[in-house]
């Protein structure tokens, strides 16, 4: 059996959208499941759309997600440029494979499946404009090609002359007329398209001596022995052309199978999930933060505090499900259960709450030690004076209420800094004369508690309040207000145990002095 070989083939035209990462993930899962290879190829033949930094961004994103290519990227995270045993098809950047493609385009001309076209961009633009003014559109196809300037219409001598003298010509694929192309998609099933709806796409351009996407993509998939092409649905309209190209080259036997993934949709299901939706609704659509050349910042899952495992799990479920109730899967578990059969045909709606829920689930599964490390990684200076035991106790107190580690500080800041102010609404509500009178006795009692552990504190303090016939809520809420500065927070005894007796007494006397 041939080895399964799939590829992720992004174009370096800006930051990778999360839908692109999902494509990479599904390719990765599909390859790993069969012990196959996951290849990264950079499709950078369109120099006009090239955005510096995007290639590095792709590699860093895949790295962060833990979906590492087997081929195409070396150990240092660089695209491989020279063939070696592990990366036999290098270079993996199409711009560096430039010399390969012309021969294939010429081969198709020789076989009668492609032709030279000499129409200038201006001439074609004129035809487009004319068609537009007549409310139709210009298509270079079996009908129009017979009246255009190409090797099918011009005398052989002139073609020869133009080929050597001109530098603006292209090679176009000659789409056969009125034939039904029968295709299969692993997700969508059988598809048929009549060739008369297709146009004669440019395959190769003399001007920059570069292939277009279609030619480079087919030639490279063939040379790299790709067995399945898993890519976004936006490429489905190109599938008939790709089938015809395989046929024209005589490569049908080794033609890969195709699977087109449906789009990620906006939360309301109306249209494609875009960066603007993310900005508007407050969630990232990119794996990592991206700063464009104007200094504009786009949010990234990494910088917004998502764990990579959670992000991967979120992506896996945007368009696939295991058919069971289980929702939490590690990458290795996904490799086990993933199947293209269970990828849905319809678009997958993004749900921000669900995404946060996933992160929370992963947060809950982390050890306190891991969370202390993560907390210190973002609040190093703030936590500098506190040892791991203390920070750990703080984390344990609030971890269940957080979706993200970056929420920790605001949830337990009162354990690291004494309140300077007290929530006015709380003061109004709880700081009444009757409470003022008893607080000194409560403070003395707290001071007498030994050991100062939460169970003892809770039991004895409650007993003390009850025995004196005071209102439990009144006293406890006031104490919380004094210790936290706010009216809400964790249980008073839990807070007290962590702060320790000395700090608790100090905070109570500070508060009474301040509030009078
Ligand atoms: N370079 C194409 C893209 O940017 C790849 C499409 C394919 O996988 O065939 O999406």
C-alpha cells in the first residue's frame, strides 16, 4: 500500500486565518492516523500578493498548535531548500521551484492541451469592459479563443516570432468543449461539471517565468506524491480544471483524492467568518497576534490566553465531530478518532462562548503547579514577593472561576495587595452602627483562633456569631468587604487562611480606621 502523504499549501499573503489552521490540522490528523507524512509547501508564485512575515507566521502557528510538518520544515523551523533524505522534494517553496514548471506547461502545448496566448492585458481588459457594458462577462474559452490572438488562430511562423520577440505571452489550458467532468470528493461525494462553463486558465506566464497556482499546485502534488488533497471549499470550483490537468498529463492513475472543507461561518451562520467579525464581537480569528505594516494589531488566540491544546480542540470540532458525547480530545486522541467521513458538508458556525468553555475545560485539567507557572509567566513582577505555596493557594481559591490565566490577577488581587478602598455600595449596605459595635469583638475573637485554618475559622467563627445572636450575613459580608475591598469574593474563611492571622487583623483594623 502506498504511504499516505498530504500537504498543507498556504500562500504567504498575510496571517493564517483560523480556518487555514483547521485545514492544516485535518491534514495532520489524517496523515498521522495512517502513519503517513504531513508536508508543508509554500505556494508563493503570486509575488504581487506576497506579504513579508507570513511564511514565518505559518510555521510559528503550526508549531504553537503542535502540528509539526514531517516534510518541508527543518528542525530550526525553516523551509527546506535543499533535498535530503528527510525532505526529498526540496525546495518546498514554489518560487524556488520556478525552473520546474515551464517544461510541464510546454508539454501540454505539445500534447494539444494548452496553447500560447499573446493577447495583452490591455486588450483583455478592453474585452472585459465591452462585455460588461453589454451586461455580460468576457470569458477566455472555447468560444472566444477562436477570435483571439493565440497559437490556435495565428500562423505558425507568427507564433514562432512572437514567442521569441515578445515577453508578455502566456500558456493557457485548452478546456475541452462540452464534456462532463466526473469528479469525486471524499466529503461531498460525486460531482459533475460541464466543461463549457470553464475558462481557459493561464498556466504559465512568460513575463515573470512563473506558473500560476493551478499548474504549480498540480505539478507539485504529483511530484511530491500527494495521495489526498484536503483543502478549503474555495478551491472546489478549481477541481474540474485540476481533474482535466491530471488527465492531460496522463497522471490520472496517481491523481490524489480530494476533500473540500466547508467554510467557518460567523456566529449567526450568515457568511464567512472574517477578521471584522472577530473585531466586532471580541474574539480572535488568527492563531497568533499579527501586526500589519500599518501597525494595526489583530488579535491572536495565543496572546488572548488560549491554551494551544484548547485551540486545537476548538478547531477540530468546527466541522467535525466524533459521533459521541465526548468533547475533549488531546491531539493524539484526535489522531485516533478523526475521519473524513465525519467531516460535515455544511459550514461550521463559530461560537465564542463554546471556545471559552473549551479553554476553561483545559484550565481545569491543569495542575496547580502548571497554573502557577502560567500565572507567573504573565504576572512575574506582580507575584515576585510571593512563594509558590502562597501563589498556589491563591490559584486554588479562584481557578474554578476563570476561563483564562490572565483573569487570575483580577480574581485574587486581594491576596497580593491589601485593599485601599472599599466598594461604596457594600459600605452603605453593611457598615451599619450595629455592625460597627460588634466588629472589635469579632476581631479579637479572630485573633484568638488557633490553628488559623479554614475549617477551624469557619466553624468557630460561625459558632461565635450565632452564640452572640448576631446576623451571620452581616458580619461575614462586612469581613469580606474589609479583606477584599469588594462585596463579592470567595468564602471568608478561605481568604483568611491564605492571608494569615496577622494580615487579617491588620486589614480589619485598617478598614475600621478608614471607615470610622
Ligand atoms: N495555495 C492555496 C491556498 O492558499 C492552496 C490550495 C490547495 O491546497 O490546493 O489556499
